[in-house]
C-alpha cells in the first residue's frame, strides 16, 4: 500500500503543477506574450468533417488559425460561437482560419447541423477527442490561437463573445 500512497501523492503534485501552468497560460494577457525557444508548436491532427472528408493540421500551416474546441451540449460554447462567427466575418479579407473541433458529444449529436442552426458558418470537425488530448484541452469551450509559424500563442476558455481579448488575439496572430 505504501507504493499506492506515494504514487497518488506524486500524481497529485504533478496535476497541481500542470493545473497552475495551464491557469497561467490560459489567463495570460495576449499583449504580454513573448516568444522563446520553448514555444509549443500546434500538434498535428487528422480528423473527419461531418461528410467524412479527412482534414489535417498541415492544411492550415502558415495561416493564422483559431481552433474552437466545443460540444453541442455546451451552453458556454453556444454563447461564444456568435463572437467567433463575427471574427470570421470581420476578418474575411484576411487569411484567418477558424475551425471548430467537436468532441465528447452525446450519442446522435450532429455538430454541423447544430452550427448551421445557430447561424455559424465556420467548419467543424467531429470526434475530436484525440486532438483535444493533443492540445491539452481542459474542457469546453477552449479556443486556441495559432500564429503563422504554427505556434500556439494563446489558449482561453473565455465564453463572452464580446471579450476584447478575442479580437486582440486575432490581431496578434495575423501580425506574427
């Protein structure tokens, strides 16, 4: 039993440290971000859209990209999505990419239909559990901002569609 207690204690310490790091990263101010040699590159993924076509991260490399991790049952995702759609429209003259990745869905959920009914026109990929894990997504909504170099520069769980940090983050990834 001593091993089990020690292992549990170590796991608790590791999760606490990871939680603090995630909290600081998620709540960091976009304007104070500075790049270092330890910048995390966006992990690769290959996921299908609702029609079965497989999309890969390589299709987005070199373009400023927002990845919105969400689920149809998430009320905070529903609240945030009009703000992301407004960003899509406001920056339609740029090469900004916005991509939804649906994960942890209920049986029979139809993410593409849900977005369409909400008036959201950015594409979504489905069954994104593997991508959510690769990106370290703690829950929904989680929105990841990736610059042209493929570097994850900001991760947030903001659900306020009018939060000015979202626009600031877009301006940042468009210019870096």
